[in-house]
């Protein structure tokens, strides 16, 4: 089942079911008006949403219309909580190596995670308004899960049973601001502007074998200004999503609609490229002694799309965003 949120003038949009080929959609308002409402009543509404999805793909759903991803908001335009991990240890180890930093304690056994803003997510084709190019504008390609209720103290294995939907993410970062905020010990705030999402959230069965071991076993193709930047594979997560969720829920419950991100998708093989500029820069520093790649400028575009092993487009749709100056932006 594929779900999306279309603009209707409200903060939470309107929930639609999207066809398997991402070309058609049908309104789901009679079942659940918004995705957050569906998440909070999942056991009650999931059967009806599934039936509507089946009818849509069979050509039997009423009032079908063309699905326009440019009109999509983030699947959850705002969520109870946004927790982003750093589950690809190759990424953090590259950072540590480039700057001669000792790794954080227990980094191989305890996931790194921060709590980001969840009140104003961006849609897949929304412009990304930012204050200044001097902040070191960077994209970060990720995968994520939207949870049902997660009990405190849940095991990693049981946590996987709380996954309701999978999503594809662009977690915007401002690299010039991050080092100061990390030194304060209070974590990221200004360094993490609004996160963006691909248009479609999907139930895990939509991935087939590409959802296994609590990981999205797909490549994430990233292009910057139309040029290949990387296509790292999601299967190299050092911590699976169940482990990330269990870490977050060790001392508190997670409510339905919580989003947990994987952190930047990163592979050990240099040939895979990268899913963020910062990683490419540290690879240049390690391999060549200096960084050559700058960060994004206003007017630059980034495109992200997950693909199956056989090269077929993934089920999430495409993120395609342009960076603009926040001056005058609403």
C-alpha cells in the first residue's frame, strides 16, 4: 500500500492512496482525513485503506485522478517526533578519520541519534529556503520508518513489528553551524533546518525482498545539478531500524506517527559515491590531502530516488529540490 498527502490548504493536507505505478490516486478521506489520523487509528483503518489500494490497482476505485507528486506535501507534514540516527558507521568513521577525532564511546554498540524538529517538514518538490550560503548547505539522503506505538523498553526484534510505513528522506544540514552546536553538548538546532521527504510512504510489503533484516535493501541514487553524486546501498546499515527504535524507546514510549531516520546512507566502497557533500569532502581530504568540493549555492538542485537491485525505480517517488534564499520566503 502506498500513501501520500496532497495540499488542501491545511497544515496536514489530505490523505490519498496511490497506485502501484505511482500514476493514479484516490481520496481516502472517508477512511482517514490525514495520515497522522490514520497512524493513530492504524488497526481500525488499515484494512479499509488496503481494500481501497487493491481496488485502485484493479481499476475499480471511484473518483480516481492523476497523481501529481509536485502537489504532494511530506507524507506526514508534521509528526509527533522526528528522531534521526547515524546507523551507517562507515560515514561517522570517515568523519573521525578526516579530522583525527577519537570515535564517540560505545559507537559500535550504541546508535548515535538526535531529536530534530518535526513541526514543518518539506514536500518532495518544495524549494528549500535557507538564510545564507555561508552556512555550508548540504543534503543528506536517508531512509526512514514511521512507527505505530512503541512501548518503553521494547526489544529490537519486537520494535520491528511496530514499523508501519517506510519513507525516503533528504535531511538538510548546515555544516558550518554543526561543530559549534556539537561542542555545546546540547545537540543540533540551527544546523538542522526542515527535513524533506519523498512523496510516497509505503507499507514494508511494497519492497518485497528489499525489506529484510530491518533494512531497506536498495540503492539511493543522488544527483547534484544533474550530475551523479552517488548511489550508496541501504543494506550496509550497521544498526537496523529495530535497533534504532529500541534505542529511542529505552526510557520512554514512542507515539504513533514517530519518524526514525537511518542517517546518511554510506558505503565502504568508494565507487558507491556519497549521499551527502560532507562525506565526499572528507574522502577527498583522506585520499587527496585536501577538499575540492564546495557546498551548495542558491539555485542548486538535488535529486534523490531509491532503486531496486534490478534498476527499477523504487516505490517512494522522487525528491527534487532547489535551494533558495530565505529572504522573502514565507
